């Protein structure tokens, strides 16, 4: 019985007969075409914040954030804290495209930190649609994964989501 097993290749039995180079190669991504006006789109979400991002290549590109009420501000005016501003602009820094891309973001809902992280996800998705070679860098930096954590709802008969009312024996 052992002589039979020694003559057989276990890889052929399992059907895993692939060359090493073919197995190691990642699937080739193709660039998605821009819309009629030359924009690439990406949507990012975090908690209750939603950011819809449009971008296109342009020398001396600007980053503009517009709200639902029609206000339009630069990124420095909109995100006053350095933490939020650098978080929102991180995909451009990783791609090395700061000042080379025009970005227009429509942001709604949530707080400033959630909006900045939603903008980061939307910007990374739009950049990957424009140039698929950036996917590995964005994935390694952690920009392609949506953070799914949400606030747990308050339950009836309790003070909060998990907090109970104080127990009184008498």
C-alpha cells in the first residue's frame, strides 16, 4: 500500500496542478472609464457619514468640500483639525498625487472624524478606479476597507444600549 502512495503525486490527486508563477500572480485590474465629463467617482461611508468623491487629473489641483446646504469650502477651511485633514488627504499622499488631482467631495451626516474617514475611503476608491496599479498600495495602507462599526441602538427598559437602570431591592 505504501508503494502505491509513494508513486502518486498528492497534488495531482487533489487537482491542485497549477504552475507556481500563475498561482502567485494577482488578477489584472483594468481602469474604469471616466464619465462623460472626465470625472472618476468614489463613495465612502463611516458611521453615519457619507462622502461622494469626484476627481480628475489637473495640474495644481484643488480639494473642495461642499455640503448639503450649498456651502463650498477648501479642505483647510472645512476640516479645521490637522488630524482630520491629514486623514482625509492620506490616499493622495500615498499615491504621490497631491496637487495633481482636482477633488470635489460632497459630504453629509456624521461628525468631523467620521466625515474625514468617509472621505478617505471614497478618495481611495476613486483613485483605484482611475489607476488600478494603486490598489496594492491603498490596500497595504488600510484605505480600501470600510470600517463597519456603528453605534448600537438604545433598548427599551434600559438607560442605554447596554446600561440598565439602577436596581432597587426595596
